[in-house]
């Protein structure tokens, strides 16, 4: 990968991942506000905002983070299958994105029920807190893996490294 493209991809990857993390914090703030309010209007607005942030901020950032991470791993010497930490990070990102995509229709459904009935719907708020909290844990784990890069190469990585050494 040419240096300017690698830096651009890395910048987009870091920005989307940090944005994803920040958006989840905002989502959690909305869930907590909805759980602690007695105001029906506030609860309805919280559901609406959770749906908007979920579909228009969190989902796109998760997809961009996944795609740029994939490009970075395939286009740099780190590789996709050479180090365990990269595989774990990929797996965590896939799981978080799939859970997010499976959860968002529920958010939309509950937001629509709240708007159609005109009543504040407490159903599902604790589940949303659990989903978002789990998402934060996964995102922090991926950040930790990126910073500390634990030792350990896969068989493929060791084989590839051995072949490269023989060529020199």
C-alpha cells in the first residue's frame, strides 16, 4: 500500500472507531435519560434519538471501522492472518457489528410503537443498556489490542516470516 493511502486509511479507521465509541456513549446517555425520566415526552424523544443515532451514526461508523480495518490488515505488513491480536480484533468487530445490525430493527420497532401509541414505552430500555454496554466493552477490547499488540503469531504468520527470512 502506498504511504499516502495507508495514512488516509489509518486516519479514517481511527476516526470511525473513536466516533463509534463516542456515539455509543451518547446512546447510553439517551437510554439512561429514558430510564430515569417521568416525562412521557422525554421518553418518546429518547427512543426517536436512539433510532436516529443508531441507524445514521453508529451503524455507518461500525461498517467504516470494519472495512478500513480490513483494508489496513490486507494492505500492510501486519497482514490479516499473521497475528492473533488482529484476528481477535477482527472477530470482535464482526460480532459487535452483527449484534448491532440485529438489534437496530428492535430499536426502530420500539421507537415506532412509542410514536404510534403516544405513550412512553419502557419495554426494551434495559436491553438497550445491556447492548450498548456490551458494545463499549468490545470496543475497548479492540482499542486495547490495537495499542498493546500482544505477542503471538499464527502458524501462517510464522510460516510467512520464515519464508521472508529465507529470501534475504
